[in-house]
C-alpha cells in the first residue's frame, strides 16, 4: 500500500517488535486479529457473507447460473472468481489501479479451488455433458486493512457454506436438448458441500520472522510473503460425526520482491498449515452456530446491510 | 569507429556504402540472403515450417478445426491466415493488439495467398452446409530483419504442402462426427507463389533497387517495410505491390522482374528439397 | 469473446477435430495406466527422477538479431524463445519517480503450441498468470537499483508446450538477461515436478502435467510444483504449487527441486560460456569479411572525424 506513510523509526519499531514476538497491536506472531463474520446479507444472492478483519472489509456474493460444461470435463460444474477492488477501499484503487491486485487474488483463489480434493465440482453437475451449475463468486473489497488474501478466502468459504442450489429435474429431449424443471418452492434446494474448501494464509516475512495476519503497516515493512492455500477439514462443518480429513496444500505461492532460503520457506509453510487448521475449525464452529441460530429462532436483523 | 558512425549518421553511412556499390552487409544490390527452411519443426501443430532468411525468422503453424460452412458458401471451407509481429522480434512492436503495420502485413499475405488460389476452398468442405475444415495458419515472426512477407509466404506454402487432413465421417441422421487420426490424406496444393521484396533507395544520382532488404535498408529507403513486392507463381507473374519509397527507374524494371523470377525458382527448389 | 477487428477471424463455432477423436475423453484411470510401462519408465523412456536435458548444442543465446539479449531453450518438445530489450524510461505523469527499475514480463503461447486446443491470439488468464510468475522470479535477481525509473521489457514466447513451460520460460529469461549484460545478483535456474498418485515425477511432459491436475476421486497427492532457485545465494526466488499435496510431500519435493536446479545450473553456465566463445569467433569471422569494406569506408570516416575535430 503506497498510500501509507511510515517513518524509519516506525518501521524499526515494527521490525524489532516482531523479533521479540510482540507486535505493535499487542499480538504475538501467530495471532489473528478479531474477525467479524455475517452470512446471508444479500438477499438476491444464492449465498453471501460479509467479513471484517480489523479494518479489512470484504463482501462476497454467490450467484448460480445454468451453463454448459466444458467438453473436456463433461461431468463437472464450474466456479469462477471475480474480485472487485472498490475505490472506497483506498484511493489507489481508483480507475484501473486495483486491477493488478484483483487479478492476483482471483488467480490465487482459482488455483486453490482447482484441486479435486479442495472443492468437489461434481456436485454442480446437472446432466453430464449437457448442463451444469456455474458459480460466480463475486468478491467486493470494501476496505483494505492488510491481509486481503486470508480475509477473502474466509469470506468465500462462508458464503459458499450458505449457498443453496435448487433441485433440478433434467430430462433429455429429442434432438439432444435438455429440459430443465425447477421447483417453485425456494426451500426445495440443497446446500453445497464445502467442508474441504481451502483457506488462504499469508505469511509475511518481517525481519527474520514470519507473522500471520499482517496489518497494512506490517505489510509495508515486509519484502516477501508466502501465500499458502490449505484444504479444510469437513468434520468441522457438519454436526454429524464424520472422519477427520488431513489438510493438504492446494496452492503455495510467493509474492513480493525477495528470495527465501529453503529452510525458511519450510518453516514458514509448517507454521502456515497450523494457522490454517485453527482458522478452519474456528470458521466451522461459528458457521454451524449461526446456522443453528437461524433454525431455532428468527434471526434478529442487525449489522451492516440489514 | 564505423559502428559509432552508423549510429550517429545512419543516412550518410548508408549512402557511403551505396556509393561504393556495396551494401552494408557486403551483398551486391541484386543479391539475396541465404535461406534455411525446416518443415514440421513443431510437432504439436498439424503442420509447421520454420524459415530463416538471413536473420529474419518466421515460424508458421497450422491448426485444424471443424466448423459449419457459411450459409452463402455452403461448400467452401475456411483458410484463416494471420501474421503476428511479436514484441519480442523487434523493439518497434509493442505488446497489445496488432499495430497498423502488422495489419498491413497480415492483409498483404492473405491477399497473395487468396489470389494465387493455391488452395481450393472446396477441397476443405466435408459435408456441404454441415461440416468443413478450418485451417488456422498462424505465422509468427521471431526475428524481424526485413523482407518479412517473403518469409511468411514461403513458410505458409511449405506448411500447407506438408499438411494432411485426417479422415472424417459425418452421420447425416444424428449429426455425429467421428475423426480417424490414423488415416490422413495430403492436402492438394496447386501453384506455389513466391514473393520477393525490394527496397528502392533514392541516391542523389539515381534510384537504386535493393533485393531482399534488411530492416536497416528498409528504414533508409523510407517507409516501414519493403517498397516493392513482386510475386511469381510457377513462372507466372501473379502480383506486384508498391508501398511508398522512390520511383522505379525504367531501365531496372525488367531486370527486377527477372531477379524475382530467378529467386522464385530457387525458393521452389528449396521447398522441394525440404519436403522430399 | 469480443470480436477482433484487427485480425482475420475464423468461424465462431469452430472446434478442434481432436475433440471427435477417440482418445479425447480418456478418464484418469485409463491415462494413469498408460503413464508408466512395465519397466517403470515413462513414455519417452525416462526414469521417474530423470529430467530432460537442456540440450547445450541447441539451446543458445543471441538468437534474435534485433534484441539486446535473447535466448532459445529447448527441452525435447518444449520450445521457448525469449528476448530482452534496452531499458526505456517510464513515462506518464501519473507515475511517481521510482527508485527501482521496473521489469515488464509478457509470456505468450503460440496459437499452435498446445496439443489439446488452439490458443487464442489475445492473452488469456493463463498467460497473465505465467507473466506474473515470471516477473516474481526475475524481480529478485535483477539489480533493479542500477536503472532507476527505467523499465526493462522481457518477452517470452512459447513455440511449443510440452510441460515445464514456466521453468523453461524462467531459464530462457535468465539466459537472455545474461546475454543482454543486465546486472544480476546470481544466475537463476528453474525446475518443476509433477506429483501423480504419490509418485514424484521430475520435469513432467504436458501429458503428465495434465494427469497431475486432472479431476479424480483419489485421496492421494496430486499436483505440480515449480521452483526458481538462485544457486550461489541458495535462495528461492519463486515457488509455485497447485493441486493437493500434503506437507510431508511438499518438503520432500523442495529438496528434490533444489538438487535439480543445482544440476541445471551447471548446464546453464556451460551454455553461457559456449555462447561467449561462439560469439567471439563469429565476430572475428565477420570482421575478417568486412575488412575490405571497412577499409574503403575508412576514408569517409576519416573525413567525418576531421569535421568533428574541427568542430
């Protein structure tokens, strides 16, 4: 974030603090900032979530559309990510300024969700080779307060968790066309299975240490960061008893200018996978609680968009 | 010292050479550069060829696709030729959509090929009004050192000559298409157009015609490409294009056509040896 | 897709004929069966841990006469060409003065480079991602403080894609930068592996990469890892992984890639040295040839020099 101005002393303060495992806002190097999450905030979307991680503010809406599957993968649905950096977030996003960042984030998400063990695209299939669901994941960055990747991935997973896909009856007609029949009842739908959906964790190298969840000031002090995508554990996302699934890396990437010694990178990704597992179970717990709350009594309207 | 001279006084440098009856790279005025041709260099393409005329390098690759023919020409296939002048081949080209110059080159190559009628588009039709071949011919310039159209035409013809089409069966009832890759037939190519570029230099005494110019020579003669392109098709003159530059002196007109004719013979031989 | 008025377009509904051939829709299991023969060798006869050799006789620098520096890299069927141009000043009033030079990278596939489909002429998201990766890999290596407020253009063109595109692009760009005498901290080398069903395959071909990223219900590790390494500083400048791989496997792959990059480094050095020797010899021959012409020209140059000295 070039709009941020930090003096030399401030930088030294941040870097030295991290060396002592004590960050300027009182956290240790492994701590996240408080996260607020709200689901089903946009009534027109099939699923939506809004997430606030300190000053970072993300709104995710998911749209479902019927599409024709790709010829090389007839039995799979499609998922696409669009990131929009609102000009409100920081003045640099005005015009085409946010485009590069938006492309980078959607690229990372696309890679992270690509693996079959991360997100099962088979559940989006309607009629093999003819019709499938396509999920449009629209991500709106309302405010930038550092650590965009992690916040976006959390919000996307939460939004996918609340997404419901209508039951469709498909029948093959003469001439190869498919006839789709949709039920009138909006509750005649199934939720998506998203337990394994990946979360992204950014590890920022500041001085000689890695920190998770860097604030905008901390990002400014770092030259290189490692972004990892770690698939989730479906056991956290259901009330039924199912077996734990071991988390795996679905994507690893580096950003920023700078190199890393192999051992440093190894310790970084090991640190990252621990953080990702904690995040995943915390997200699962709160999403289940929210779902229960909605079921048990009508949710009081409060919050940002309601 | 002469390098510095070239950078500071390019016009004078060039003129000095010309006045000594020699070109900066040591060629005579009507001498062409050596040609290296290699067919099927790229195995992922359905047919391909690479040419090197001096430094100018062009690769042509053909990809085959199937499509329904146009309603107004139900028994014609498609031949789509494009010339890409990559930003990597010269600092004059910037990334992004093709420049005006690139479009001119692309159009000229397309015109020459279409007018020479070396491919009968009817041969590309499989089932009238239902299915036809689309030949995407992409010529990519890897190193632009002048006379690029000559190189493009030669690679294109070479790759067309080495192209074979797989057998296709089309079921009229179910509209099902089946392709048998193991059974291929060579595409019929009639004629063999060969283009030869010339640059016309306006020296104070007279206008001098340079065969197969390099980029530096093209620049010195004004304009962004070659000034004159003469196209011969197996002993028949099939096209002459003139783009800016000086006037052609009457006495060299005949000679110029002869040079182009001789070169077309030579290129024909090169293609023959390359494909045999 | 928007209509491109600047090029000749084919019909809109055209599809590759390969879609109608028998092997287009082969399943994961079928392809997996074909991956290795009974001796545990891959289709091209290599062992699992055997990389394709970066052929020193074919791969070379200084291939594009118009560029400042250029390189051509060939790994069996994968063919990549790269050129680097002189730095040019960053213009435009909205840009602030930057104390570091900028690097602009563009990776492009030839329309006929891929075995499965025809690539479009307009850049797609794959190419943009590759360009971003290449930029990340090179930014760290180049001494950008040497050309403040200047931009250096690096263009990579993939003539034929048979796996390992990113690593080939990085290797080619590294050679081209060296050929253009751009100051760098170290020589870069890049290498890639595919992980298919827990087996680590070094320097995969396109078919192997395709299988590694294919949709499967298997729980085993699948994925692709590409790494760019600076040999003397012992640092990664870029590390990319996709697919789903567990932590143990990632750590193992890192060690393997480090070794591979070290091996590659020797080859790259050899290419560089042999090219310097070749260029030197070529230059000598050219000078010899030009001697006569130069002598004649010399009188003119002398005239010019006198003029210069006279002011």
